C-alpha cells in the first residue's frame, strides 16, 4: 500500500510488543556471536559445506517442529515467490558468500560490511517501492557510503588478491539481502510465520548441498566432534530461531528501522572478534562504524518509536 493511500491514515499504527522487542535483541546477540563462530568453523569446514550444514540442520529441525505442532503445510501459490526469495537470497546466497569471505577477512570488519544493507535499501526503496527520499535520507545515504569507504578502502589498499575477493563477496552478500528486503516489502498478503520457515531453509539447503558435494566432495569434517558444536550454533540456533525473528522484523517494520536494528549485529560481532581473535579496533574501523551509525540513524530518529511508518509501508 502506498503512502498516498487514504486507507493507511485510518489505521492506528501497531506498536511492537515488549516480548517481540526482547526477541529482536536476542536475535541480534545470537547473530553477532555467530560471526566469531563462523570464523572459527571456517578453519576446518569448507565454505559450501559450512553453509549447507547450517541450513540442512535448520531445515530438519524446523520440519520436525512444524510437524509436531501441526503447522506443516505446503506454501500457497502466492507464497512461493517469497519462500524462494528468502531461501535463495537471504539464506543461501548471503550465507555462502559470507562464509567464503571469512577465509580472507576478519569477522568484525566482515560483519560490518555484510550488514550495511541500508546503502542498497535506501536508494532501492526509491526505485522499487517508489518511496520519495527526503533530504535526511539522501544525507544518510551519503554518510553510509563515506563510512563504508573508510572501512573498506584502507583494507583494500593493503589487501592481496584473496582479501579483495573477500570484500567483493561481502558486498555481494549485502546486496543479496537488500534485494530480499525490498522483495518482502513489496509483497502484500504474505505473512512470514513459522509455516514457511521449513520450506525457506529447504530451498537454501538443497542447492548448497549439491554444490558442496560437487566442489568439496564428501563431508569428512563431520568425523570431528567439534564440528557438531559449530553446526548446532549456526544451524538450529542462529538460523531456525533467528531467521524467523528477523523475517518478522522485515515484514513488520520499515526498511530503515530494520537496518537500524541490524546494525547491532556487527557491533556485537566486532566486540567479540576483538576479544576472541584480537582484531584491532583501528581508527578507520571506529570512524567508519560511527559514520554508518549516523547514516542509519538520521532518517530514523524522527520516528524512532517501535511503530510502522506510513511513509515506507
């Protein structure tokens, strides 16, 4: 529904409940912690198998839970585009690109680049959702771009070929998620409830598993016991549970607000990475984070309540 529709002004804005806010904070903390876990697991699990095992385990768990609570059903015809979009873009492609990039880039800086979806979402909202960008949003986009340049450029200047490939993969991952956010916001009448999660994880798991077998061969890493701990965190916890919360956020909140919330993920990731891997919180990284924070907060501050914004719904 567009911002010009009179019907939207007749509806009382829905507030976000306290329990859901707690779930949002929990999801941010779990995903922030997932970056050091992925970096640790990437040392002995091939990237494609890492992504595949994450979604295979999440699919098995979500199918079992859906069957147990009587919510296992086939998606309806109008739901399949969203199921495919989430499974391919936000789950499969994003995770595969990020996992591969972690072989070349430290998790703190990597998480900041991957979750800076606003640099794509803000201009995309104007083109795809026909949202008119205000002066604040234009200024916010400029700050975001400058912040990303400060984070990425010094690293690129000192990076070898593998490092440059890693940063390109992270940028592509961010774009992939941004496209899916815009797809979800432009799709009306589809609720992203638990009913669809098993199929979304299955859509991600099947092509990733096929690619993993073709590229990396059999999953011999499963013989090592510590790999199961990594998979348990990245699959059932950081996927089956957390994706459901984040997809609800994407559907309930404006793209700008989602980007503000997701900024917490790299903050947690950077903090944990500095403790676990000794990643240096350099001046360029801190300055880039500050500018990206400013870029994300500028358009959101006037309506920084947990409500839907008519301008971007």
